[in-house]
C-alpha cells in the first residue's frame, strides 16, 4: 500500500480512526499507457 501511495496510484482519505482508499484514475491511466507502450504488441489484453 505504501508503494501504491508513493506512486500516487491510490489516494487515502482519513475518516476518524479509519482511512478509506480509492484508485487515482488519472495516474492509473498513465500507468496503463506506460505498460502498454513498454510491452508493445507482445502484451495481450484479456477482458
């Protein structure tokens, strides 16, 4: 979780004693694009 927060792929919001985490859609899309560019045509997306 620390690595994901440092990469800003997740964001945390403190609510009392708890922290609620959510994905950061903008950073996640940049990460996805970077992975696809790096792997090129060797990478197959399965939905």
